[in-house]
């Protein structure tokens, strides 16, 4: 398959134009969407959208309880799915929760979420990746600037920009406790990065990403073109949906206030993974669903 988004092929960075739509359902069908035309316009323009009223207070409390129960159950457990901070044994992320945990499987299948992502992607979907991110007060570490699609394309073999990430805030997000930062409009440009991807790069990149991180000139271009940097804040339960190629990152948390979230990636069933474009071996299933996604999809408005 032709590589429409080459990256990590040489020692230079390049800024390429996007070749895929941001919203894959015909915009003439906006009146059939589960969100408003104004929300669709904002997502298409900026590459992300915050929804604050999808879950009830009781549902948010249940999710908060569940992530800490899973964290407690995982302490001391040796598993590749449990990612710890590079300089401590603190849990940074727990992967594949939509598959391994019945409760989070139900959250991933929530019809309210599926209706939105089905419309944005114009098809049925499956979960490409899921994880819980923990960023405790005082010691939660940063996530470097990156486009998820660049990694999913190079290391997993995701062909096109037809996936959407759903981040459910499970603690209050402030501007100062290491929240998600996004560059509006960055979804329209693909940063082809320098470097070469070694085998098993994920073992280091999940702790601290070094490859697939854009250079300063590219980041400056994106910020100046898109109008700066946006920091969606809000109460626990707020949802941020962002397009697979939207540039994002987060700072470390040096405040007393934790920042935790449930992160799920929905990929179109028409955009299934092929061989990684790096030429290397595929990453494990718990990072990039490949086998269990074949022949199956989540129920949604396109079923």
C-alpha cells in the first residue's frame, strides 16, 4: 500500500498537507448528527471538541472509583500493559482496559460515545487502543508534543487519518496541573519526523517519547498558523475528542492536584491496520488492536 504519510525516513523534518477529510460523514447530513452543527464546525476547524454534559455525576463517580480500584489491584504486578514512570515505580498508564476489564468494556461501548465517533468517522468503529493515564500531584511526568497518527502510522500501520481519540477527564482539569494541550488547526498538517524506528521502540516511548516528536520549527509553524495553544479545562467527566493527527502534549504536574483520564481510540473499520510503515514488526495487541479488531466492530449508528 502506498505510504501517503512518510515519516522517520531520513534525518530531516518536513511539513506535509493532510490528504484526508477531518469529518468523514458528508456535512450535508449534519442534521442527523448526535452533536450540533456548531460543534461539528469547531471540531473540523480546530481538530478537537470538548463535551461537558455526556455523563451524570454518578457515572463519573463510578469511573473514578474504577480507575483507582484497578490501580490498587495492579500495584506490584509485573505486566507489559502496566507502564511505570521512567524514574520510579509509580504507574503512568494501564493499557488495554477496554479488553481486560468488564467495566471499562461497557464504557467503551457506551452508545452516546459511539454515536459521536461513528458520525465523525463515517463508519462503524473498533477500539484501536485504550488506557488509563495517571498523573498524580507533585510527581506526574509530562507527555511530549506529538501527533498520535504519526506513531500509529509508522509503528502500527494505520493507513489513513480516520481515527478519533476520546479522553474522559476523571479529575478536575486546571490550566496548571498538567492538562492536555492542543494546537488548533494542526490536524491539517502532517509533520514528517526525522530518525529511524528501532525494534521494540514502544518499550521506551511509552515512558518517554523521543521519536515522532516534532522539531521546534515545526511546532512554531503549527502554533502560529493555528492561533496558539488551547488548554481544555473543566470538571471531572468532561470529554475531549481530538482527531488522530492533532498535535498535543502535556506538562508535568507539580501541583497537589492529580490529573487522571480514561483514553480510548476509535478507528474506522475501513481503516484497519496493515504492516507498519517503518518496516519493523507490529507493536503488541494491547497497544494496537490488530487481530481482535478483524471481523468485529462496535455497535453504532452505522451498523
